[in-house]
C-alpha cells in the first residue's frame, strides 16, 4: 500500500499491482506499420549545471534506452521534442546526440530518423539565415546515415510573412535533401512559438500550404508527422496525401484509432506512428502492432486502447511539459537511476500529476519490477513531505 497525494489536497491509498507475466521480447521489424518512438534523453545528475547552461547528458544511459526501444522492433525518432529540443537541449547537445545514436543504430541494426531544425540560431533571423541553419542541420543528419525529419522551426515562424515564405523555404530544402524526409507539423499546444505555422492560424489554409509543399516534391517526402491532437483533421489530411507519402501520427490523444485506420469501405487508409508516448509505452506498442501484422485489429485495440488515459494525462496542458512524466516513468521502470532532467524540467509537473502518472502506468503493467517502482515513488513522495 502506498499513499498518493490528490490534486485537491489530502492523500489516498493505492495498492500496486503484482509483477506482470514476462512477455517475450521480439526485435524483428514490425511489418504492417512503421513505428517510431520519440525518445527522451537521460541527464547526468552529478553535473554542476543550471537550467540555462548546456545540457549535461548521461550518454551511456541515453543510448541504453534506445537499445531498449530497438530490442522491441521500434524505430527511434532522435533529437525531437521528446528529447527536450529547445527545452534544455541546445543544438550542440542535439548534434552530439544524433551522432552517437546514429552510430549505435548502425551497430545494432536499429532504424533511426533524426530531427533537423534551426535551433542553433541565437535569436531573430531573416529567411536566408533560417534556410542556412536548416541546411547545416540537414547535412549533419544525412552525414550520419540517418533519415531526416524537417522539424517545425520557431525561427521560420517568426520570420515568415505568409505562406509563400514557407513554400520557398521548404521547396529549397527538399531539393537539397539527398533522401526522402519526414515533414513535421507541430501544433502550438506543444510549442506556443509555432502558432500560425505554414503561414496562417487558420488550419484549413495552413493545410493547403502544407499539401502544396508536398505536391511539388512528393519523391522527396517519405511522410508527414502531424501533431495537432485533432483526429478528424489528420484523417482528412492523410486522404489528400499523394500516393506513397505516409502519414505518421503524432496525436498522443487518438493514436489507437488513427493507427488502426479506416474500414476498407472508407478507403482503408491508416497512419503510421511517430509518438512521444511510445517512449514509456514502447513494449506495449510493439506488442499491439504485431497484432496488426497478423490482421488482428481487435487485438491491437485491446492492448492499446487502455493506454490512452495515461497518454492524455501525460500530455494534458501545458502539453509541452509532457516530458516530465515520460522521464518519471523511465526512472520508475528502471531504465535510469534518477529523476533528474536537463534544464531542471523535473519540476515542471506537480506531485499530484506525477502520482497519477505512476498509478495509471502501474495499472497498465508498465513496470517490469513493481516493487522497484513503488520504492522509487515512495522516495519521491518523501522528498515532497508526503507522510507514510
């Protein structure tokens, strides 16, 4: 029995579930869907840093977590929002992360795609400077042999005067790319600085611009990652994609239905996945998609539908702080030895929020060792003064 704090004050008693039956780990590739987990970074807790100083990363633990994801057959989406790009991890740290993870992927045969953006820019910049920053990062990602994800750019959002500036910038970048890339549309709920991306706050107008970019160079676009937390908009968008261009859902609220897809009578379209919530859900996500590999949609939904409550909790507003819950669960599950984050972001969620994340994750059987998870949660509660 463990005493957990309530959001409205007071505490409640919770009995952790027993250890789950071990599930066999299958490292073979998933066949019916391409699935990337956007992975977090593990901070070095012994580094003498401040929230404003460059991130100190525990490279061994960070790479070990990626090997964990690859061992289940998942791809790794590296140096993305989940890795705290722009929220504790600067471009120098992200570049090192990309190099190290790409080398590890080659060593173990894991699939990897890496974020290329403009976060090396120190402040406001004109469009030419934004383009050059993108080019620098795209070149580094391609030099490592990784697939590139062209991330949404705060600098471009600030510099662009309208849709034509997005069209010109992305058209140039797609011409420069040596291999097909994934385009990334991150909504303002994840980053308020991206409000009005693609040249308009009206999402219908923005969607038209987005699709115009893709239509101009479909051979250079492997797919699109959409993180707008709007399932119907994603369904409508993927119906309009050119043949051969994939939709990778980034919707951490509605992912089971989007990955499962439409009935054949409705077109049979579906989304692949590039999700931050598949960091803590990695083994469950892989097990679910293997059901789809055999045509068992019902089995897929039976595994993944119960995880949505946890995901919606982790990603509740302010959504950009979801990384705190992700790292908490990695610590409780034994993937790292501490609950410290780069930029000090472990303080970004309240204790009641973290307690509920623990409770929901335990209920799903996400902790290989529930006793370890309980012990670690107790230590966190003690720090906050929760009575035993």
